[in-house]
């Protein structure tokens, strides 16, 4: 293996063959950029979740690994997870300290969050070009989860530390316009120093299926308008708020399907029981090989986001809903990325949680919107193909790094 290109380092706790989303995204970015750069990856062990067998590394032949095969402590115990996080972050820092040279390019993802101030510190020792890929905005993401409050002195200290760290970057990469606005506020960066590069739709594995050909679209849904949420039933999705609004709808053709698990599952089931909602189905999570059938098993894909998450993340499930040619029903703040996308591209409907009357009017008159739903569905698929395909998003990464050569 001969390297004679400009060096690009990618730093992440997780990488191939891990199967979590961050690992998949960083792996695809690395493979794509290895055509133009000498790509080195600094990462943690091969797998934190399970033992691996017969892993095929052939597609990564042009990538050099600096893997830290240590600190795989018991992930089920908080104290061991904490020690792992600290020790692995320090190890990722030390490898960078000894390996990264002046004028190299370094892409650091916010996983683990502890690596951000460490690589900002590393900039003091080596004048490389630092790019932060912001998947989670730390420490603001600790507030909606009630881990810290904004008045907490520890939170204020963390915010100062991380704001200072983000400012050390040559460029910041964010997932949406609301996140960009927040990062401008935090760093006072110029508009051109923060780049929006969204996640992509999984067009290789998800595609439209006609309802009559879909084994998951059961006979119970015949002549129904099915709205489906597929994902985590977490506290930050406010699914219980939506379910209480849905319970007031009087349209007999509606059916709501909630697919997943999470902290709010028992509360959701309690609401269904209390309100005697025969038009609501709560189903178990699906396996990855079943995702295409499940995501297709509806007429509208539901995406919800608590107001507190404004600027802190973009629900990536939205892009796969587009890919299967379904319009999106988004409930959340108006100026979030998904809401803006829907209104600009006419690929769905967007409401805020406090617009209960508007939501109910929409739900009660959905059967009059069949032509509009078909139009929005076509727009959704077109958007996935022409803006959110993997090829297009990876070209955006290539352009970012090559234009600053």
C-alpha cells in the first residue's frame, strides 16, 4: 500500500465493523475520501457490542487503521462505561498527538463528546486543519434529558469549555439550518465557516413498495389512512402528546401505528387503553432486514421532536421516509431542518405541538387529500434521489475537503 496523497485523519470512537449509525456514516465517508486522500482512522475496538466473525475488510484496503483494542469494559455498568469513555478518549488523543502532523486534515465526530476539547487542545501542539462533524451539540443536549439544568454551575463550565473548543475548528459540519444557527451563536463563526451536510437516505436498502405487495401492510389497514411512527419511544419525541391529540380525531379512516420500544412505551400503552383507541397499534421494533417492508407499511410517515431539541439534532429517519415515497407528518418547532425541508419541497405537512386545532383539522380531513398525498409522495422520492442520496452527500464531503486543500 503506497501513500502519496494529502493526509486526512478521521477520529471516532466507533468505526467498521460496528453497525451503529455513526460507524456506518464515518466508514462510508472514509471509503469515499480515500480516492483523493491518504485516509487514516483513529478509532476504538472492532466491536463493543458483540463478537465478530468473518469480517470482510476488503472494501477498506486503501485505509490505514490506528485502532485502540483496549478498554472493552462491561457496558452494562455505569462506572465501567464511564471509565471506558475517559480512557478511550485519552487514548484517541494520544494517538493523534504522536501521529498527526502539521497541515494534515483531521475530521473529528462528536462521539465521544469528550474528544472535542482534547482535539481542540491538540491544536496547540500541531497546526493541522481541524473539522468537527457535529452529530450532537454538547453540552446543550444534556438539558432536554434532564441530566443538567442551564442554571447548573457544572453546565455553565462545560458550555464555556465546549464553546471554546468548537472555536478551534477550521470548519464545523452540521446536519441542518437550525443546528447551524445554534453553532453560530455558540462560536460567533462566519456563515461560510459552518457547512451543512445532511445525513443521506439509505437508497440501497429502502425503496417504494405498493401496499398490496407489502406483507406488513395487513388487511386490517384496507381502506384506512395509516400514519406510522417507527423509532425510539423516547422522552424527547413527545409521542404521548401527539397520541393525546390523535385520540381526539373523529376521522374513522385513520389508523396510527407506533413501531419501536423505549422509555415511553408503558405510558403510550396506558393512553391507548384509557382512551380505548382501537385505531392505534403498538408493534415491536423491526430487524434491519425488515426495515423496507415496515417503513413502506403506511400512507404517511410520522416524525416528532420535542421543542427543547431545536438546533440539537435532525431526525435521520426522515430521509428514509422520503426514500420509500411517503409524505412526512412532522410535529415540532417550525424552523427546524425537517420542517423547513417539508415546506420548501412540498413533501409533507408540518405543525407545532401547540397547534392542536390545526392538527385535528388536518387529521379529520385527510381522506379529502388523496391527490395531494400522491403528489407529496412523488416529491418525497424525488427529493431523496436528487438531494439526499449517499452519492450526493459524499460528494459534498469531498468538495469540502478538496476546496480547502
